[in-house]
C-alpha cells in the first residue's frame, strides 16, 4: 500500500509542478506582482503620511499671504510650491509679538543654486528651534570648522543633502540664480561663502541652502519696493493661540492665511490622493484574480493530463484524501513562491519610492518598518491560492479509478 505521509504528498506536489514549470512560474509571478503592488499601495501611502507629518520641521503653523493653506505648508515647510505672495515685515513683527506665539521665524524665497532652493531666515532659528522634540540643528564638524551664518553677511548654511549632491564644503563660494528653477542666464552678481554644513535631519531642510533673510530681500535684481517683505512666517503656538489666530486671519480677516494645524492640512492633502490609492488597489485585486485563474487553469490541465497517473496511485493504495492533498499542496507551493516574489517586489517598490520621495521632497520614508499588512497580506494570498486549487482538488477526489486506468489512445 502506498504511504501517504506529508513528505510523500510534498514530493508528488513538487514533481507535478516541475512538469509544468513555465506555467508555475507565470502564476507565481502574477501572485508576486499582486502582492507587491498591494503591499506597496498600502504601506507606502501610510508611511508617506507619517513621514510628512514627522518632517514638518517642528512647527505648528505657517502664516502667509492670502491663499491656500496647503500651498503655504508645502512652500514654507517642504520647500515645494511657489510662494502665494508676501507679507510685510510689520506683519511678521505683529505675529511674533502676539500672545501665545512661542516661536516665529520669517522666511523669504525666490532664488536657487543649481535647482536647490535658497531660503532666507534668521540665524536665531538654528540657535533656538528644535526641528524635532529635543533635537536642534547641528553644524557638522569639519576642517575648517563650520558655524552658523551671520545675519548681516553674505554667508550660507547648506543642508546635508545639497552638500552631498553638489559637493559643497566650508569655504566654497557660489553665485545664486534668480527664481526657483535653475537657468544659467539668471545668475546674480552676489557672491556667497559657505560657512557651515548642517547635520542630516531627514527633513526637507536637508535640501535647502539657508542664507540670511536680508540676503534674499536685498539680492541684486530684486524689487527694492518689496525689500523688507517675507514669504511666510513659521510658527509654534501655545495654549489657545491657534484658535484665536485662526479666527483672526482665516474667518475674520482677508489679509493673510494661517495654515493651522499643520497635521490637519497635510491630512487633507492625503485625502485628495485616496482615489489614486483606490485605483492601485483595484489593479492589485485584478492581478490577484488573474493569478488565481492561472493557478486554477494549471491544476485543471494537470488533472486532465494526469488522470491515468492518479488512477495508478489510487490502485496502489493512495487514498482519495492523499490525491486531493497533493493538488492542494501544488496550489499552496505556487502561492508560496508568489509570496516570496511579492516580498522582493515590495522591496524594489519600497526602495524606489523612498529614493524618489527623498530626491524630490527631502522627506525620508521608512517603508521597511513593521506593519500588520506584512502578516495579513501573505495569509490572504495563501488563502486565495488554496481556494484556486479547491476545484481541481475536488476533481481529483472524484476521479473514477477503473475508467482512468484504461490507456487513452
């Protein structure tokens, strides 16, 4: 009598898959694409939301010209959008001296160096502000030693990402270029010297060249009538100041806009991308459905071509349950191969997404941190694979031994 232990079932399942190696590879690849895409869609969306929230630079709010709150946040904290307009220096001083405002730092934008944005601000920001709780900006130790810029000098403090990309070091000189997009013909006459390189923070500040705010305001070729204007004011608030200022600027006033709270503004941004997530999820489900159909087709074809072989196994003493288990084992093995492939697919998707986001925004994604989906998605994939093998398994279970023992001509 033929033994029907787990090792025999596994041996027969592997032998069957080897006979259909190409089809097995196609099915496993389809499962890998579905799993990798689904994991990437879910995990990277969640990680991007968390990463942008972590990378807000330690600010509660942004005050800027009348316009979109999201544009203010993206421009002021993530250095992505163009400024919606300017505020006067008096408006900065007014918000700075308002009760409940614990920190207020003006910024001015409008120039770049080889595509990396120049942001004018006060040296005080680097001395006092914590970009993350308990973490202040640190100037890298180098030879010669770096330091913060002086507010009245043509000096620059370079983010770690910019320094690495452009090869800038302490003592280097450069000419800024007008506008936020690099154009060779838009070079300013002003000459700046790099006095420090900041330690990496994993925030958009790493992709910025910081200079004194007067440097942006008084740059050669800029409009002298707006020489004291600022692009935005970065704020930290305490107590009920946020509600009070929201009422003052957003609900009653029409001069400026307060983007507060920053986390809420970013949440609204990601809500706008829900449709894109849904599209990717639908694609992932469709790919998974196709993969399930491929498994079903492979196993049904295998059953049709191996009827006599199954009948011989049955005549040697193999039980119906053994033959059924072999078919389900084949479905499970195909799915397991797909799950392994899905892990590699997600590694590639995660690495690519993190690299692109880092390059474009300076935000540091951590797509490989643990997420419950890393457990539930493979379990779901295995269940789908086994369900796909259920119909061929029932076909094998019901096969007629006497009829199938006859050699088909």
